[in-house]
C-alpha cells in the first residue's frame, strides 16, 4: 500500500487525475473502474482539463462504475449515470457504448450477473478509482460485507443514507438500496487508487491503512492488494 498525504483537496484531485492519465497514456484501451460521490469531482475536472489540453484521449477507453442506486433512472439527476455524464463523459471523447454502469431499473438478479460477466469479458479492470465512506465502505460494500462478494444488491447503512442525503432534497428521498461491485470484483482490479478528503474520513483511513483486516471496515481488505495508492489530504490522514 502506498500512502500519499498531500496538503489539500486540490492536490489530491490532481494527483489522482495524474495516476488515471498515466494509465490512459500507457494503455489507450484501458478498462477504468470509476467512482462517484463528492470526493472524485475534482479529479474528474482535472481529467477534463487534461483531455482539453490534448494530454489524454478517451477514444478507446472503457469504463465500469462501482455502483448505482436501485430505482433511479439514467435521467434522474441523483443517479450515478447522470453524475458520470455531468462530471466526465459529456466533456470528453469517450464512446458512449464503452460506458457501463449497473442499471438500477433492471431486473436485479439478472443485472448483477450481466455486470459481473461484462467486467470479466472486458479482460478485467486495469485501474479502479475508489472513494471511502465514513464507515469504511468501498463502492456500497457496507460494514460486515462478505469479502468474497461480487456484484450484488445492497441495503444501504443508515450512516451512508445520512451522508448521501446532502445530494437530495431530503433524507427520505435517498434510495435505500443499490447495486454494487463486490469486494472480490474490486480486488480483481490490477491497480487501485483510493482518494479521501476531510477529517470525517480520518477514522476510516486509519482503519484502512493501520487497522486489522476486518469486514467491519471493508476498505481494510485493500491491505492485501499488491498495487494500491491511498491518496489523502492532511485532514483525512490526521490519525495516521
Ligand atoms: P463521498 O463518498 O466522496 O461523497 O464522501 C465516498 C463514498 O461514500 O465512497
């Protein structure tokens, strides 16, 4: 695990974007695993800047996203599909057919099987970007997850619903379920970059880097992956 601590949010956003850009430059048909949430917004904006400067090209890039809420359509502004279009895809030359995000409106069982198979058939994820929840979740793999899980239906923790309610008009509007890549899906990625910002992530980052490996803090499993960057700002790294 390589831990990189930087001064502030802007610096972690630039650093994460540089790692993604380097992956794209080294392999123009890379398979990227992408994350949503507040944290990666800055990274996406840096990637868009690099694309506009002609540094990176998304023409042959394929993407899979970590998760999607159940019951939200692509057009819903709170869906992760919408988020990805808004923050990255509509600003770069990615082929829309090369984007895959779990479909929260589909038959759940079939969609989980389809998604996991698509990832496998693509040859596997070259670089997976992760955020981290206050409770140590990655994707929507909430505490007490089974480490051997693949793409599956999850019931969101109260803690996650509360944290994500800032993107909705009220806490009641936050979906209670989501589809998420599992821990095993994530661990199969060849390389992982996890970004974290702010003191409310400090406990989770401590557990991820220095704690016991335990399903109670799902990100702690990353200690067993052989190519992980943890990029944290000073506040998120304050307990290390
Ligand atoms: P955040 O979410 O970036 O909005 O804090 C991270 C996560 O829940 O994985």
